[in-house]
C-alpha cells in the first residue's frame, strides 16, 4: 500500500510570496525511515524539509537539508508552526516541538510566530587568510559557535558579498558561515552560507540567529533588535535576547499544499 503525507511549501520570514525562505513541511501519521526522509529532502531540494508528527499534546520535529539531517533550523520550525496553526489546529496559540535541540516553543501573536530557541553565543577565534579569501572582503573579527561568524565593516559589504563557495566549504571550522555587520536598514544584517550541507546560500536562517542575537546584543547593548538577512529573497527577523534563550519572530505565507509519496 502506498504511504502518503500531507506536504506544504511555506515561505518563512516573509509577508508576501517569493520572499523569505521556503521550507518543505511534511505532516506524518507515522515516521518513515531516515533514508526515506533524506531522499524526500533531496528531491525537494530546498534548504530544509521539516518532518513532524503528533506526540501527545506536542509534536516531534526533525529537519533535513538536501544532504543531511541538522540539529536546529529556524525557518522550517516557523513554517511547521504555521502549518499547525493555519491548517491542523487553528485554535492553537502555541506549539511545542521535541527536537534534537530540546524542547522548542512557538507562540502565535497576531500575524507573527515567535520561536523560543537556545542561545548559542560564539567565542572569538583568530582571523585567518583563508577566511578573508573565502568571502573576498576584509574580516574584522571571527567568532565560532556551531557556525563561523565573520564580522565585516558595514552593511554594503554584506549586501554586495560575492564569496568563493568552494573556499567557504573548505574552511576548517564551523558547520556553516554567517557574514554579518551593524545595520543601516536594521539593527544588524547578515548572509548565511552552508555549502557543505548542500545549501550554497540560505535565504533567511533562523538558527544562525541563535548565535547572532547574543553576538549583537552585547555589542549594541540591546535586548530587542530587528535583523535583516540580505539574500536575494531577503527576510526580517524580530529578535529578543533573554539570557540562555533567544526569541525569533517572523511572518509566513503558504505557497503550496499537496501530497507526497513515502514508499
């Protein structure tokens, strides 16, 4: 018998179609194998495909890039919460997800969905010639958490960045690379590259802000900030720093609803 799952594509951190970051979202009745989920993610070829299933009053949630499973993803979490509050349980004001990064809660506040994520402050490391060569502009500081964070001089450099993707993939530290600067159109701006995960550039990255929020909160001496990710699609994230947790809020919009085969 053919197994099927409800499938959605949601533009996260966007208030209109074809902006923000598209995520695939699969609503499961039962869990397929890890290999099947990886194949679906590769077939979808989006930065992330989320898979979730009911667990009591909560949900279990996993995320896959086209190449591998990942431990934390913001935009696909936002997209999953959007699917639940829009299509599965419209009366829900909050959603609880059990994930590889622990319990994540998403609350609905009007059109905004606010995620409660762990704070992952980075530690400063030496700047290397390889870092500068990879992004093609001077690096003022380098910091490392899960991802490598490279600080550059201004927003224009981030916006106009044309990095060497192969060189980024060859950097010896960090799962991915966030290039960031103090903002002119927002409190801070960034772009995010994850070539080793099959994502040369991610349009809007919630998980990187688990690191960027404490990074910029300390520099700006602010707990509440607005961030912009300056990819071609672009996206806005409303950020709060709460000690060992961060809050990341954004809007979402549905692009596609359908059914996929899992066999």
